[in-house]
């Protein structure tokens, strides 16, 4: 009988509880530990947001200072990690390089399998501190440039941009980047976070969960969309081309990257904040063409399909204006989302149950080996 109800893609399935974040579809809002994300993005440095996600409350001044100090002193990469990165093909996708770098960090950590909360926190802070160094290294290697060492006197985002471009960012660039990091940090049971929880649920180790999550984030239906959005902008080329491009894309049943969401059906709560940050960059760099393409593609697609932009739609062109290469956009997402993955890994460990759903078999009916004859 076919009475089993299949929830394809686990759509609409509530798989567990979480205290980390709440997505409210009705009000198009996203709360991190109770705080609306747009309030956090406009008032708090990314480091405070990460502290909040990991500890449940915003830090006191003393707590933040200590957190920042511990982050700053762990930014440098071990030569063994650098050697592995530099040994990979220059053609390797930056997401594959980041995934490999995290795997190397795990293999080099003698205490990798220690899942005590304090041990996981220590690993997470070290990884959080090092990921920008990895991403900046990859970006510079792509451009044939020597890596730049991290600077202890700069905050997370300023140092990230410093190591990437070799210049201290101005406040507009730093703030827009910092806002994007806060917005990307956490989003309940998205595919990569759920992947991290599945791996953790087997009582595997922290690094394995993060490596698996990076693999899930890479896909264009998830984090890879920020990269895909920029490729769309490049393909369109100029605002006047939006309508013919879109008509052709729709005729060929192409997905328009940076639009649609499994949970939000009337707009992504993070978009207005990121769009405002993108607008500051558009003004700053005098790139009205980007804003026009954005507006034209949004209004044309929304009016034709009623499908709204997601966070990747404004963040893709924002990273482009900051001068990142398109294929490092998703690694930047990794550097941020590791904050959310970590909070969920800790939550999973604190109240673990192996994640192991069922499947409804619809293959060939039972048969027996004595009827099998191998070809000669
Ligand atoms: N372009 C064209 N059609 C779309 C799009 C899109 N971006 N998104 C949804 N649709 C259509 C889809 O083809 C389907 O049409 P029909 O019913 O005629 O077959 C209908 O809308 C429902 O879509 P769905 O794919 O069943 O919805 P879903 O909840 O499974 O998919 C999604 C959500 C994010 C996978 C999808 O919207 C998509 O592929 N978007 C483009 C990729 C993207 O931007 N991903 C980023 C997601 S959010 C942030 C992040 O994770 O980084």
C-alpha cells in the first residue's frame, strides 16, 4: 500500500528544537538568540554577534575584549596548512581549498575528537580566527600575490579586508562587509547546518562536521548562489539587457540565482539590511549600473514570477564591489556561517540523538540469487 507520506526535501518537517535562531515566516523576521538580525547588524560588530550565537547573550565589555583578544592571537596559519593550500592546483575552486584546509586543521589537532563543550569552543574559536586568513590567502594566490600576515590591531572585518587587499579598508567597506558577515552567520536548519548536525549526531568530530557543512554550502541552491548571482550580473552586462536576458532565461527554464527560498515565500528577512549595505557601496564606488541591474532584475522577476530575492542577491554584487573575485564569495560565507554551525554542533552534542530517517522502498520486488546468471 502507498499510505506513507513522503516529505520530499524534508520540506515542512520540524526535525528538532533549537534555541539558536528563529525564522518567522509570517513577519519575515529572523532572530538570533531573540534579537532581530537587522538590529544586530546595525549596532554590533560581528565578533559580538558570534559571541551571542555561542554563549546565548551579548557580551559585556570585558567579555568582548577577551573574546576579541583570543580571536586575534589565533589568526596565523600553521606552515603545514599553508603548504597544503599551496600544493593544490591553482585551478582548484576556493570552496574545495577551504574544505581541504579545514580538513588539514582537523587532522593536525591531536585533540580533534574531544567533544567536551569547552574543547569544541576552543576549536571553534581557533577555526573562526583562521578562516579569514585561509580565504585571504586563496584570494591573493589567485592573483599571484604573496600572502599578508594578520594584524592584531584590527578587528575581524578590517583585518579580513587588510589580509585580502593589503590596504586598511575605509569605514564604508568595513561596515558593509561586517553587516554581510552578521547576516550570513546563522539561519536555523538550512542544508549546511543540518548537515553539520547529522555528522555531529554520529558523535563524529567538530572538524568533520564543518567539512561536511562546507560541502553542503558549496552547492548553487545554497551558499553557492552568491557566486552564481555575480555570474548572472556578468552575463547580463548592462541594465538595458535585463529584460531580454530574463525572457531568454525563463524560456529555457533556467533558475534565476539569488531568488526564492525554501522557507520565506514573501521575501527574505535579511535582504533589506544587505541591500542598504550594497547601496552604500554603490554610492561609494560610483557604480550606479550595478544598482540599476539589481533593481531591474528584481522588479522584472518579482512581477513575472512572484518570487523574491534572497540574501545572496545583494551580497554577491556587494562582494564584487569590495573587489573580491567571484569564486571566493562562498568561502566568505563559510567564514561567517561557521558561527552558526558551531552553535548547532554544540546544541546537538548537548542533547544528541542519532539523525537517521526512514526511506520508502520503491525499487524492484524481492528476487533471489538462484535466478541470476552472469554474462560470460
Ligand atoms: N528561479 C526560477 N524559478 C524558481 C526559482 C528561481 N530562483 N526559485 C523557485 N522557482 C520556482 C520553481 O521552479 C518552482 O516552479 P514550478 O512549481 O513551476 O516547478 C517553484 O518556484 C517552487 O520552487 P521550488 O524549487 O520547489 O522551491 P524550493 O523551496 O524547493 O526551492 C530554492 C528553494 C532556494 C532551492 C529555489 O528557490 C532556488 O533554486 N533558488 C535559486 C538558488 C538560490 O538563490 N539559492 C539561495 C537560497 S537562500 C540563501 C542561501 O542558502 O545562500
